């Protein structure tokens, strides 16, 4: 096998500029456009209807607009014959009555009748509690990770890992904001899974850096980091490619229910791999990490070994 010697650390400025631009764009989009929160968080009614032939979404939207359902979101669900209608909260009317009204309007004003498949309702308080609990889960998991890595490695590594993880989460959520994709509970679960995946990659690299800090005493910090990243590169790429193959299969074959879930993880795996190489280690280097921070203490009276 050929020995790799790619200068990742030497190119860190280009990578950091690229990441900074992505972060600014993502934060700007989240601040201006925000996330298209699903009814899991906002509360509302979800109605699924089916047709025998492909549905005309444009005509369906116009029909609902004329009937007064101007807040309705209409999209295909799985196939062109299945349609998902999302409605915001309507005071003073139950979800059963609302779904009945919508189905009646559709069948009176379209050539082909639709059949009702399912109706789901989420109250405003439930949606608010879910949103709060979900984002608290993100916060608590980040704090727990910070504590673990600080104890397992060193606080400079811990801070670098958090920077890389926040980079992945913000860019992924910015991607959802820019494209206007719906953010629901399955997407939040994918973001939490993304945090775990990104950190796993980062910790593998950090563990090799720590090991080489103690073995390669005649090399600079940058050289040791480059060697460590190159040594773990094959493992990182193989893991990422394997996971991406599964996610691509889920994206095309898993159906609409986990469509956005697979998009988050697919996008996140790419940037999680990128951040573990170009963000985590350079961030620790910028914080002043050095071999001395991880040297094992020498006991009094012990002799030094002959390692370089």
C-alpha cells in the first residue's frame, strides 16, 4: 500500500475560509428565512389523500385557495397518486371536521374524487413542548460531549471537537433553510445522529494524534497531525462511503416518510468527514495544542526511554 502524505494541515486556511463562508450563509438563511417547521413543532392537521391517477397539484392548490384554505401546503407523498396536505391550526374546529371539509371541497371541484388515507393532528402546546425538548436535547448532548472529550483527551481537543460539530449542525440546518425543506421530528433525530457520527470520526483522528504525540517526539505538532490524519484517512473514507451507500438506498427506496431523514444524514456525513479532517484538528492547533499537553508524567527516579 502506498504511503499517503497529504498536507491537510498546510491547507487549513483555505478550508477554514470555505467553512466560514458556509457558516455565514447558513446563519444568514436561518436568521432571515428560518426553518420550515413541521406540524410536529407548530401544531396543525396533516391530511393524506389518494387518487387513482396522478394528481394535479396546481389545480388542487387553486381549489383549496378558493375555498379559504390559503395556508395549505400540498405535495406528493411517495408517488404522484398520493398527496399530503398540511394545514395550520384552525380554531374552533376539530381535525375530523377539518379533514371532512377539505375532502368535500376537493371532490366537488376536481374531476377525479380523492380517498382519505389518514388524518393526524398536533396541538399547539404539544408542538411547542416538542420543539423545546428537541433543541434542549441538542444542547445537553453537546455539553455532555464537551465534558467527555475534555476528560478523555484535553480541553483544547474538546473545544476543537465542539467547533467541528457545531459547524456540521449549522451548515446542515442552513442547507435545510435555504432549500425550504420541512424540519420535523425525524429530521431532528437525524441531526442528533449526525452529531454522534461526526464526533466518532473526530475522536478517531484525535486518538491517533494523541498516540503519535507520545511516539514521534522529534516532529512538530503540524507534522504529527498530518501523519495522524493520513494514517486514519483510509478508515474515514471507507466508513463514510459505506454509510453513504445505505443512505442513498434509503433516499431512493425508503419512501417519503424518511426522505428528509436520509437527506440530513447524507449531507451530514459528507460534512462530518470534511470537518473531522479540516476543522477539528486545525481548531485544536489554533488553540495551542502541543505534544507537551498529552505527555505522560514521568515518575521520580524513572529513566527516559530511547524513543525519538
